[in-house]
C-alpha cells in the first residue's frame, strides 16, 4: 500500500536504451515493503566511467528502463516493519553493492551492473521496478535494509570535529571500494607498520587506496604513469611524504620489470587496481617480485585478459595472491567508525554538484575529473 505521507511521484533520470539519451521523468513513488527503506536523496555520486556504461561502451547488462545510480546520502522517509535499528529520519549512506538474500554469491551493483557469479547476468535480482531495479539518480531511492548505513552528523573527535556534509560520506563510499582489498576479508590483510605498493595509484579509487592505507598505519609506495597525477597525490598528502610514509614512482621512467622492482624495494603487500588498458604492463611482475617472503597481493582492477606472473618467485617466496570484487559489509561499518573517530580524513580533495537536468554536463565532467580526490555528484 502506498505511504500517504510520501508524494505520489518523484523525478528521476531514466535510461531506456544505450542508444538513447537519459531523460528526466516523473516516476511512481515506491511502496514501503518488508526488508526495505525508502530514502529521500540529498546527494548521489557519479562514477567516473558512468558515461561509458550508459552509452554502451562498457557492456554492463541491466534490465531497462532503469534509473542509474551510485552511492547516495539522504534521510529515511519510510521503512519496512521488520526494521529493528533504523528509524524514519535517520541520515544514511546507501551502498550499491547488493547481495541476494537467498544466495549471497549472487551480487550486483545497484543501478550499474546486474552482475552474477563469474559475470553471469542475474536479471531476477533487479527485475522489479518497485523493488531493487532503480538506482539513486532520483529524488527517492528504495534499497534493502542491509544496504543502509546510519552515519553521524559529526566526523572527527575533540577540537578536530566538524559537521559532516553529504559529500564527506560520498567520499567514504569511494574509499570503501579499495578498502576491501586492504582488509583480511579477501584482501591483503594490511597491518599497521607494514609496507605496501599500490599500482596504479592516481585514479579516484586507486588514489583512495593510498589514502586509506596511510590511515591504517602503513608505509605506501604509489605507482603511476601520470606525473601530474602523482604530484597531485604528493601535494594532497604532503604530511605523509614529509614523514617518509609515502613515496611515488613514475612507471614510465623504467624500462622493464626488474628495474621497476628495484625502485620499489622490498614490500609486504601489493594492491593492484589496474584499468583494462594496463593488461600488457610489466608492473604486475615488478610488484610481485618486490614482495618479500609470505608477501600478500590482491587484484582488484578492471582487467579481463590473462596476465603473465613470475611463477617461480611466487612458490619460492610463499606468496599469497587473492582477487577481490568490492568489499564485505563489515568494511563499511569499520570505515564509518574510522571517520567518526578522526582516523580517516574525509575532507580532502574537491567536488562538484549538478542538478538532474544537467546530466550530460555532469557525466562529461565526472569523466574528465577522475583523479584522486575528485568527486562529481548530483543533488536531486
């Protein structure tokens, strides 16, 4: 039954086909149901590669028509009767990493990619338009209760405390992606005082990995091909550079894996967040060779092709290599605690907001501002 306290319709961006432009439409208001929450969206992220998805350049299957989306911040306006701790009026961060309740191996990116084990489409999961199909690029979004995380109004502690803005929580949503590869739940299990090489390290997600690893107490070697991107990272994290905990290396200055390995030095961990264009790069081998005995590596990037690995070094040094798609639910709770106590800084970088009507300019802007610390978002 519709909730009489909510408007009958709301405005949303709708995609009907990758060959057609987005449209701002009036959609029926969602119906509250068991296991769900309806959120009035204050701000919602725009993934840097969103334009590629929406135009079909990236083949991300999803039932159409649909409202695209990403992480969102807003207030709960309606809840299923089975909610135990969440309340109407709570400020929450919504998570796009969704798992089927009857089979947690069935996973999707809400409003982005219908997913499935080994990439197999799972259309039923996001089929219902009054269920989980529509994402957050709208005035309201409906999500599973387990994808709502209550967040505080204040971040930091003591004299460093400040009022949290929506963009701060959108930054956390960006940071939690590489955090999955740093945890012990399928990642490298990074520990305080250890050293880690992150490659590449100048993009929105990979640069966030550097920032999070530093907050976790590690020493970081950040690799990249862009001198401008590396300088941006150094300037934004200058205190860590001066403390000797952050060092950057421009990969294009090295001719082969052996010389790059020497430049990296010995490290405990390796987190890879390479784009699909890096499939032929020798930095994979260099970073694996830089690992010490019982070193740990985690692959999180977007490469779908096979890559060569130094088999002999892997077995002789007892290396552990894992893959990680996104993160576990506990990681989100942990990051919120880190922000609340001031361990994790959510105030760095720059951001830009757009209205739903300006979607074309917003998508182009997000694509062109894909460096560490840059965030583009909608305010519906």
